[in-house]
C-alpha cells in the first residue's frame, strides 16, 4: 500500500515538466533538449562546422589515383560484374547552403557517434577535448573533428547523462511490462524508488573518479539549464513508473524530495571507499525510509487536523441548532 504524501512541505518546488498534471514521462521533454542539437548545445557556425567535417571526410576517403596505363591493364574483362562493397555509414558534411549531401549521415548523427566513442577514453583523459579526439580517431576520423565541440567537454558530459537517462527509462519500462503481464510483483513505493535511484547511480561507477570534474563543468552558468532539464526529466520518469498520478501540489513536493535524495546520495558516492559502494546504498536506503516516514507522519497529522476541524464544525452547527 503506497504511503500518502503531504499536500505541501517546506521544500521549494522545482520547475514543472511537460507531463504536469496527470503523470507522463520526461522523455518527450528530454528529447527536445537532447535530440535537437540546436537547443541543448549552442549552434555551430555553418562555415566552421562545414570546414571541420569536410576535412574529416576528405582524410577518411583519400586514396591514391591510378595512372591511365594502370587503369587500362587493370580494367575488368567484358561482362564481368564488379564486386558489391557493403554500404556503411559515411562521414558527412553540410554545405554553406545548409543542405546535406545524399547517402551521408547527418552532422548530428556523426556527433553522436563521436561522443559515444569518446566515453571509452574518459577514465584516462577526463571530460576533455582530448577524449573526444581519441574517440574520433577510433572511427577513422581526423582529430580535427573534435573542433565541432566545445573545448570544456560539456557536450560529452550532457551526452553521457542523456544516454544514462534513456537506459534507466528503458529498464523501468521493462519492469512495468513484467508487472502488467503478471510475471513480477509490484514493488512497494519505497523499494521502487530506492532501486531506481541505485540503478541510475551505478551507471556512474566506470567514471566515478572523473565525476567530480563533470559536476563542476555542469555547474557552469551556461550549462545549468541543460543539466537541470536532464535531471528533472529523470525524476519525472521515476515517479511516472512508480505510478504517481498526482495533479496537485504533491506533484512538486514528491519531485523535490526525490531530487534531494538523488543529489545527496551522488555526493556521498563520490567519497565512498567501501567495497561495492555499500555505504552509499545504505545511505540511500536510509534517506528513502526517512522521506517515507516523514510523509506518513505528515499525513497522520493532516488527517487528525481534518478530524478536529470537522468535529468543531459539527459542534458549532449543533450549538446553533440548539439555540434556535
């Protein structure tokens, strides 16, 4: 049985998401922030981006030209069918007119591939342009491709956070389907919240030594709007799959409380040296239990107050009727 939350708490409300009121996920809003490069990341100047991409594409495709005599003797016999080469993704570039060449992946797709490949080098180089350059090299591109991104590494961090949020949403969706099919039991609300936050924080483990650097970059003024959008989107998803259908002020209260639990546990995790982050998960469980206990106490106080008010009103009505 889910514990009832209070109508209002001293927590400050966070910005309302797209799904207010009545539930829904934060994925639609996140896609608007993340999937469109011209909103999450500052737009690149067309000429600069075109030059960088064209250079990367030309170096990737450059091959020595054969002489006319070699072409004559090496030409295939009549009727010979040339071997079909497998088609794969190609580096793309966008012309100054803004139109992309046919049969080429978009600039956004290329950036996504580079950032994904760069995550492998974060433990060594941190959230830096060097990691992005190494990622581009693994794709057969020039290190000049790193010039498409900011030098502070913020786009690499935001890409990682977005990918983690998507993985968490997919995980929660699968669990929900298992419950609907009767293949799994529905978890109590406190257990569900604890497991969801733990699953999301475990995605930081491969990069935990470099995560303080990531947080310091995300807290830069120009990166705060994007990072907050990703954070609130994740919190929205957790509450949606937890079954939250609130349409009143509780919608804000629940998200503010869970945001505080996530952020404080994240800070504890960066300082945790216990095996398997046992101290972190214990801290998380205690904070969730505290929040549930506070909500239960507040609900009891609210119910008691309502009963007292109703009793006083009833007594007043009785007194008026007796006097009349």
